[in-house]
């Protein structure tokens, strides 16, 4: 998942950036509201964390501008300002959560996980599709009870596919998710990651879950749904064959 942090005090959030990075979040840190708004023009984020005390624009106004741009990304305020009127103003502007500095790292991480889950309509940390199960908190993946050993890139790809189950994801979306526009390799690397991921899934009976949509990208579907769609198509073809022959 990708997070944008806006805070002019790099020292105050440096540890948070490192912790999130170790948890395989892609983190972009900017120091001004203008930089944050510019980042939103180029990338999609799973969470936006902002300080209210910024050098060029009050944080509350930044939040309003983000919402006026019809950006629905969850917003967490992480600020030195602790008074209730300020908190109310931030929520009124469009913030989803408010954490004061100094902050407890474990609690803040839990809040971040809860906000990102909520943005995808997920009530708990486990994502289950057919025999496949992925835990967003522990980052453990299993198929039919067998744990899979995935690289960080393989996990990130599978996480994105599960979070957006049933949607076609382009290779550009995967590259953005994995590298965040920094030192991106050639697009064909996504095909390599998908191929390796498919092999690991197939080893424990989760074959055909990741489907190639030619010219567009990849999609993850529930095996039962995919099988039902295939059977319906087959039934229509077989049922209509005699009619073609009769004509």
C-alpha cells in the first residue's frame, strides 16, 4: 500500500517513515501542502497523513482542497496541536482520524491499518478468496492451510490483487504500487512476478486464480465464480450448437 505524508518537520516523522517502509508500505514524504497536492495529481494513495502546521498552508485548508478535488483517500492528521476545537475543525474539513504528537508507534500503526482496511471496505485484517488467505497485519499467506513463502514484491502484487478483487489491474498500476515512480524497471518485470506467483499458488491447489486480460492486465477472481462463468459459457455454446446445425 502507498502512503503520502505531509510534514515540514522531517525529524518528527522519520522513524514512522522507516517503520512503514519496513512493513512494505511505499511512503512518499513531502514538506509542504503544495507538494502534497502535486503528488495527488500523479499518484493514487491508500492513506494521506498530514501535519496541520505547514509552512505554506494551514493543514485544515489542505484537507479541504484534497476533498474538493474529489479524492476519497483516507486522511489521518498527525499533529502537535492537541486542542479540541482544532480536532473538530480537522474532522469537519474531511479528516478521518486524528493523532497527536508525540505519538505511540504501535497504536499509530494499528490506526493506519484500520484506515486502509476501511478504505477497501474490509472489516478485518484477513482477506480470503477461495482457498487463498492473506493477513494484512502479519503478512502471512496460505493456500488450503499451507503457508506460502513469498518475496516482498510477490506479496505486494498479491495484496493489491486481493484488495481489488474482480478488477482488472494494469501493469502500470503494479509498477506504481511496487516502485512508486522511483527507479521503475521495464514493464515486463510484472509478467515475471505474476508467473512466479502463479506457480507458488498452483503448487497448493490455487490454480487459475490470476487471469490474464489480454491487452489490459491481470485480474484475481474467486475460483467458484470463474468456474461458474466458464460453465455458463460452455452450457450456452453446447445448447446452441444443435440450433446451428438445424439451420
